[in-house]
C-alpha cells in the first residue's frame, strides 16, 4: 500500500478538513482528494463524508483508522531501523517543546548516549499538538510536554515542576510598578487562573505572547518584564541582564513525559533511566537557581 495514501488519510481524519490536511502535508488540496479517492477505490469503501463543514469519518473510515495508524507506525519503525549504521542496534525518536530542550531534553540525550551508545537518537521539536501527533504515528517514541494531550496508545507522567519567576530588565523592579512594560506569557489556562488571582492588575496589560521561554530573548532587548522558567533565565540573572522582581509570587508549572505504550524491550529501560537521570540533574540545578534568586 502507498504510504502517502495512508498518511493523507490520517491527516484528514485528524484535522477534519482536506484543506488543513493539504497544508500539513505541503501538497495541494486536489492532491489530497485524489489520494483519498485512490484509497477508497482500493478498499472499496467510502472513508469520509464530505460537506461544506469539512470531512468526517464513516463507519468503515473509523475501522480503517486504527489499521492506518498501525501501518504508518510499522513503516516508520522499519524505515528507521533499516537505515541504521552497523554500530547501532536500534533507533529512538525523542521530542520536546522548544523551551524544554535546553534545560532537560539535551540532558536526556546526553544520558542516553553516555549509558547506551548503541542506541541512535533522533530529536524533534514542535508544539504539543505536533509532538502528540508524531507519538501517535510512531515517528517519536517519547516526548516532553508542558500540557500532555492523551491519545490511545500513549501514557503520560508528571516528571518535575518548572518554577516560573518574574524577571525584569530593570534592577529593583516591583510588580505593582510594571504597568505596560509587563509581557503576559501564556503558560496555559492553569497558570492564567493563578496569575489572575495573585496579580490581577498585570493580567490586563496589552501584550500577550504564547512563545514560552523565547520571551526571554524579547525581554533582553527591551524595557520589559515577564514570567520565565527559573533555569532558563538563570544565566541572564547571573550576568546582570535580567533581575528578579522583588516580592513577586513564584508559580509551579508541571513538565510531563509522554511515552508510547508499545515502547518496550531493548529501548524502554534505557530511555526511562536516561530521563530519570536528566530530571535529577535538572532538579538539582533548579534548586541552586532558586537559592541564588531568593
């Protein structure tokens, strides 16, 4: 079976739209439509009900979806395995949201490569939605996320809590004096609710960014302040480019690992053990950072 047909089917099923699927696949909408038609001809079944509102799976489409996922997962695993150089026994795909790579993801790779050099590692980054999709399709075996999106075949576990601290480019700043210089960083609905309760005046400023720790780079070139992960901004605090805002509350923000449930055998223990080692190192660093800030 043509893998491109299967991939197109899964994208339409996930997005509910031929247009959205074509954008994800970087092909035209007509190409996606043709692929789905070819797949339906091969199976002898209509897989989608088309309408102006989009596309939804028929009963045969829902039945085929789990097989399509398995087909693509098997293909991706085979593609990775047969391309391995001889010195490696298997490959593993790891993912993380951009803000989590510098502080945790890179340590994860270091620990895995140091303890199990026979395992080849492929790393990816993306949004929670993109990484969850890659996990479901089998292109990744494990990922680090701030807000896990659970899907069949995946398991999630909270592994540590980030400490979000309020930092400013001005020394001696106070939260109540920030005003329009404050940049609201979108760390999700739970953070927004706690932030609104603790700092109601700062919740109504004019700039909101859903850029995670990248907001720190924005701050460094401007007269501004924002909540950022303590570990990420530690080096900027140490060199005097950013300053903790005195008296501002510190918010905990959980980090989750998401694993494919079928990750087993030779790769399961190394990936788990390497992550535990990386988490322990990250927690120790965070404790040092918070003591220095405090």
